[in-house]
C-alpha cells in the first residue's frame, strides 16, 4: 500500500523479503502492464505469451511452489505479488493465478515425477501456458455433477465432454481437465495439441476483457495411461487447487480496490466543485475514510490468513471468509470511487470502471459469494445447505 493509505501500518507485519517481492511486482505492474491495459481491455486481446515469459523471468509463476524452477516463496509474498498485479488489472492476476495456483499446483501436488519434470520448469518460465478445466456449461457451483468423462480403451484413456469459462483455454499448451471415471472424479494432463481437443474463445465479455476465456471441447481425446494425475482422487483434488487460487484473490482484490481509491483521492484533490476541491467536503471525506478503513481491514485479513497458511493451519472456510469479504468490499469500493469521479468514472481514461467490471467476474469465479456464504454457514451450523 502507498504510505498514506496504510493507516494501520500493515507494512510493519511484513518481512524484508516480502516487501522486496511486492516492490518488484509493483514496478512490473506500473511500468509494463498499466500503460497498456486500457488498450488491451478495449481490444479484448492481450499479448499473453510475451507477458507470461516476462512474469516467468521475474519468478511470479508458481512462485509459492518449490523445485522445478519455482521460486519457493512464502504465501504472503505470493499474495502481495497478486495484489500488485491486480492493482493493474484482475485479468493479469488471473493469468498468474491460473498458471501458478491451478494448473501448476495441480501437477505439483498430484502429478507423477514424469508429469512434473515435463511441465513445471517450462510453466514456471512462462514458456508453456496452462489452464484448469473444472466448470462445465451446466455445472459451475456444483462440479460434483460434471458430465465430462474418461473411459478406458485398453491402457489408454478416452475423454469426452466440454468445459466452459476456462481462463487461458485457447492459448494453453496444457490443460488440466477434471473428468468422471468409474473410480470417481480424476484429473488428466492434456497437451492441447492432442487430436480431438479444441478451445474456442468466448467473445463479447463485458468483464475481464484483458484475459482469454474459452470453452474446452473434448471429442474422443485419446491419452496414455500416464496422463492421469496419480494422487488426486475425488472432488477434493480440484477443490484443493481452488484453495490456492482463492488465497491469491484475497490479496488480489485489495489491489484493484487500492488502485480505485488512489485514483479517487488524486482526482478529488484536483476537481473543483462549487469553488472548492472535492476533497474539502465532508461527504467526500466520509466516503474516503470508510473505503480506506475497509481496505486496511481487508489487507490485514489477507496477511493474517497468509500467516495461517505459512503455519499450515489455514482451513477452507477461512479462505472463504477472505474471498467473500475482500471481493465484496473491493466491488463496493470500486463503485463508491466511481461516484467520486462521476462522469469521468465511466471513462476508460481512468481505471475504476475497468476494475469494477473485472470484479464482477472475480465475485463469480473461484466460488460465487453465495457458495462462500454457504461454506461459512456450514462451518457455523454444522449443516450443509448446498443441496
Ligand atoms: P463436498 O461433499 O463438501 O466435498 C467433496 C470432497 O472435497 C473435499 N473438500 C475440499 N477439499 C479441499 N479444499 C476444499 N475447499 C474442499 N471442500 C470440500 C471434501 O472434504 C470431500 O472430500 P472426500 O475426501 O470426503 O471426498 O463437496 P460438494 O459437492 O458438496 O461441494 C462443495 C462446494 C459447493 C463448496 C464445492 O463444490 C465448491 O467449492 N463449488 C464452487 C466451484 C468453484 O469454485 N469453481 C471454481 C472453478 S475454477 C475457477 O473459477 C478459476 S477462475 C481463475 C481465474 O481466472 O483467476
Ligand atoms: P451457477 O452455478 O449456475 O450459479 C448461478 C447462481 O446460483 C449464482 O448466484 C450462485 O451463487 C447461485 N447458487 C449456486 N448454487 C447455489 C446454492 N446451493 N444455493 C444458493 N445459491 C446457489 N472455471 C474453471 O473451471 N476454470 C477457469 O479457469 C475459470 N475461469 C473463469 C473466468 C471467468 C471470467 C469467469 C466468469 C468464470 C470462470 N470460471 C472458470 C467459471 C467459474 O468458476 C463459474 O462461473 C462459477 O463457479 C459459477 O458457476 P456458474 O457460472 O455456472 O453459476
């Protein structure tokens, strides 16, 4: 956080290494990403391969994983990198999350030695891009209902089905695909050049436009026995990956919020209404104060959950507390900042509307706010209200 917004001195909770990682991520976001984002967002197209290689060179892909060329940094350092990257754009943080916390993590956690050494070094360098296919057209919040299936044909596997809303799908070299088998849900490492695999891009998105989102179509995709992730059995496999990516979002969403608030404060200081700067009005200061309080609380929560993750005690419902609160508050902050800029608030000349639009996706993906309310509700009452 910029010094003036860090009201409760969150910085005092960070190590020198964490501050250094944050500084490197902020420089990359400010110098490399931020200047191009209005254009990428408007065009709905990003130079993903180029950006992935640059992120890889800086160690940001799979940065919380160990071995295979990964940086092996702690969860708070990873979270702070997500925060700074999402301060530029949620779509950029999505690229980092899906690569490192979903596709790479699945292979790192559940893969064979052969799968790890084939994919992880190239993925951490950004030379190979991964995607993670869990959601289907009819099964988003309830992946247990998935229809994509894998059946045996001799020693091979044959995959059929489709996945929907898959980040990086059309540009991926490898897809981690979750499918139903006679043995329950299993994960498969699918090179996207395999015959029968295609990934048409989803167009006309009004949110997360600086990110590629695709359908995955699997039409008799034949894979060798070795394509299955040996150590993931049942839904706990993909859900274990989601904990990782949701953790990054807890920090990331606060980056988008901070960028909106910094923009609004700077704008209000310059904007003269009724002969005085907008910052001089009590109504404006009340808005700014309330938003800064929520921003500080959200970042404190993120750092606290990061410390629990460091100790290895972070539970899924605690991740839900962070994801639910921080994305919800980030959207509220983006919308309030938009009111301060009024008409200019809807312009692409400022980042606020882009963040607000992006955050609508962030509210939905990695578990909708309702799903996280139900996870927390279950932890509070002992009763599952999903079904
Ligand atoms: P349930 O019966 O509760 O559990 C099934 C098994 O999974 C285990 N489990 C978990 N394990 C690890 N982490 C978690 N968070 C877990 N939650 C549950 C559970 O212990 C059980 O294990 P076992 O061994 O007994 O089999 O499952 P359910 O079918 O009732 O579903 C629970 C629910 C609704 C919470 C879950 O399905 C869910 O989280 N739904 C939301 C789906 C979701 O978030 N999809 C995200 C797709 S990826 C994405 O959006 C990427 S966007 C990326 C970007 O661009 O940044
Ligand atoms: P639905 O499940 O149909 O939900 C519709 C509404 O019903 C929501 O409000 C929901 O909260 C509510 N609801 C659902 N169940 C209950 C219940 N039990 N009680 C009360 N209310 C309920 N998925 C991937 O697998 N990989 C990706 O890389 C990926 N990237 C994405 C990128 C973008 C830009 C977007 C928008 C989505 C992405 N997703 C990805 C999909 C995302 O995870 C799903 O959209 C999300 O899980 C919700 O599923 P759904 O859209 O089918 O909504």
